[in-house]
């Protein structure tokens, strides 16, 4: 999909469709809702099928790789140089008219409808084809997000004699609660990727990413967060979405700020928080419909993803890891 609607990527590429739920964050999987229950294209789960996408779809990254990408440092617009304005012969941003936008690398989120590192025999040749495609598209940064980081090193074509991932491969793992943070982050940090990132979505409870240590080879210890390059946080969307407390988000933003980790707040999801909710204590009849209590001072109202927006404390948070074109 060119020009993805997902806030933190430019394109979305799905090499195949289908997956198996592995943790609480999967409970209301949008991919299953869309591809299994709504369209009936695949059957989800361990006994379900996996369907490879079309040959035409597999050609898309090659086309993107040939395109020149730019980013406006003023308003943040990103897109093809062919979509830019030409003002008096000078390339300019089509949104704010800023002259001479920066050269940028395109980001490709791979496998929004599956998990590249799911352990299934039919995926072995498809994965090999995917990695060959990644090697053939050096102008693209490939963002591989997985709930199975423990499988990454053993499932790449770069595993022997030692795993060295190409510089255009970013590896991320999903973290929805502290249990999964404790399980998946250490596995992520063992992967020799140019960029390691966390997708903390859907955030279901407070999560610490800064208080844990790992032992180095020389007997010293370092914080996990010293090796995390980027953190994305978002609430859940969809009809059965669970609300997210604003203090959970602020905590992670603060941890990232302390460790100078780029932080991107993607969305509140279906539920928008209502803080200082004690003003409703003596007027319960004035509570908005579809409202739940998160604590004595915080409510959440179900208003839909677009209405809830992505402002945290009145501003957008659009941090990205540095990557030299």
C-alpha cells in the first residue's frame, strides 16, 4: 500500500496474510477482524491457512525503491519528489511551500496482516523471498514488527556464520503490558539490527522500559533502554477496544525523554480520556454516554479513533530515530 495511513510509516507491504494470537494485545486483532471475519480471505489461528499476496503486490517495493523521497523540516510532510511543488524552478513542500525539502529514506512497515517470524514451514521459502526483496531495495528502510523476537536470528538468511542484518532492516517488537515487556525486550536487544524499536500498542497497563538491566560480555551491566532506538505508543481501535489511561502514556514518554529515545504517540484509539473528572462527582447525569471510569479522577469516553485524535497534553509527539539517507 503506497502512502500508508499508519502514522509512523510511508508504505505498508504485506507479503502474506494470516497469523496466530499469542498474547493479550492480540485479543481484538484488527487483521483477523478484517481478513478472517469480515472478508473471509484466511482462517486465523494455528490451524488456519496463510495466503501469499499477489506477484503484482510483490513488485510494489521495487517501484518505491526507484522513487526519490523528500521530507519537509517545517511541517513534516513526506512524499515523492514528484508530488512536490515547483516554485520559480525550486522544489518546495506542497503543504507549506517551504523551499528545498530534505532528502529522506522511505519507511516500509512489513506485515501488518501477519508476523514475518511466525514458525510455520510454508513460510520458510516466502521469508527467503522477502529477504531477497529487502536486499534488492536498499533505498527503503524495512520495519519488521514482530511478537516473536526470539525467532528473528534463527529465521533470517543472514544467520550464519553470525547474524548481521542489513542496515536497511529495523526490528521492532510489540509490548502491550509489563509481562510482554519483560519477555520480548531482552530478545529484541539480542538482535543486531541498525534500529530496534518498540510498538507499545495497544497499551493495556503501565509499562516500564527503563528500569531493567542486561549483563554485558565484560561483566558490566547496562540499561535496556540504552539499546532501544525508538518507542511508539498507541491505544486500541475497533469496536471492542480497551481504553488507555493518559498516565500510562505520560510515564513512557517521560522514560523516553530521560533516556533521549525518540517517542511517537500514534493515537488514543477509540477512547478519549477525560481528566479532572471529579467535576462530574455531583452531576453524574451530565456524564457523556459510553463513558467508563479509569480511576477517581479519570474517565474515558468512546468517541472513535479520529475524534479521539493523537494529542498528548496538547501536542503531537512525532519522534523518529535518526537515519542518514
